[in-house]
C-alpha cells in the first residue's frame, strides 16, 4: 500500500474530516477524497463512514488502525536510520504524557536534546494513565511518560518515584500533623479524579479499604487542587503536581508512605528509531541526576 495514503488516512482519523486533513497536509478536499477512495479500492474494504458530524472509521477501518500505525512507525524508523547514517540527524518523536510531566520535565529535556539535534521534530499529546497505555500499545505515540502498571504489555523504563501526598486547605485540622494516616480519609469530604483501573489514588484507597465521602470528581489534578483551595474537600495528589505551586493549601506525607513510579513506556525496545534511542538517553540522564 502507498504509505502516503496511509499517512493521509491517519490525518483524516485525527481531524474527523477530509477537509481539515487536507488543510493540515496541503491537499484539496477533493484530492483527499480521491486518495481515500483509492485506498478503499486497494484494501477491498469500506474504511470510512460520513456522518453529519464528520468522518469516522468503519469497524474494518478501525481494526486496521494499529497495524497501519506500526507500519508507518517502522517506516519512520527506517528513514531515520538512513538519515542518521548520512549524517542528517532528522526525524519525528511522538510523546504522550501526564500534564504534570509535560509541565515540569519535557520542556527541559527537549531543550537539552535540541541543542544537539535541532532538526528533530516533536509531537506531544497529554492524557491520563489509561490513554497513555493505549497510545503506546497502538503506537500512536513512540514514548509515554506514565506511571508503572504491572499488567501492561509495554516495556517500562523507571526514572522517578513520585510521592503521593495528603492535600488539604490551609487551616484544616490535618495541618497540625506531620503525616496523615490514610485511614483518616474515611468519610472525609474528598475531591478525586475520574475513576480508571490504573488510577493511583483509587488504587491506594482500594488497597487500604478506605472510603472517603467523594464530593467532587474532576478531570485532572490541577482542577482537584483548585477545589481543595476553595475548601471543598481534601485530596491525595502526586508530588510532581504540587512542585513549585503555592496557594491556599498544604500537603503532608501519607502514612504509610506511598508513591507512583514514573518512567517511559515504549511498545518494544527492538524497533526504536535512532532519534528515540538518543532522546531516551537524554531523558534518563536528566531525570536520574
């Protein structure tokens, strides 16, 4: 199959529109339509469904998506190998990350990396643990900055143990103590992120059989912190989220001490492009020093 058409297909999937994919890639809408019709003829399958909301994949098209991403990733790796052998250090690295990692780590790692490799392009998307696991497994991203989950199929490179901390508004009774036993959360007004099977806070509560009074469920850690600051409940947050932040909150270590193990997830160490291998080395050096 024509790899150019497969790249266009991924852009259509990303944008949900032939027109927007064309604008992104520099093609006309009719050009995109003709390429996708040609791709469907080659596959012998319908790949797209047009609705009033845009374009989506058929069941058959969706089932092909992981293999298409793997093929394009392998082609990108081959192109980079050739470019590096010729001395042209170019390529694209796709990174998926927690918001906190994207704020505190990734800009400085990329800054250090691009001093030596200025022609490497980065694509960065943010998500939660379950998003990142799927993105790495399906090779939507090359590297996922995420927490370790023992039941995942990806390879994991640990770099940092991030403490989980008790967080409460200033003046809360818990502020009088140096550590907060996790059982104190029982029936306390609580602010938490949405449940996923890999969410560290939900895992902690389940492990210690603690059931707080969940008052608010938020989409991300920074929204949780804002709710705590407004005296709407207490919470448990990773230390990386709180780093460098001040406001109407205090935090203490949990008892027992708990942490999430952060690192880089990759689909396989055997198919990494030269740029990705070098980036991982830069990231490890930065995070372990």
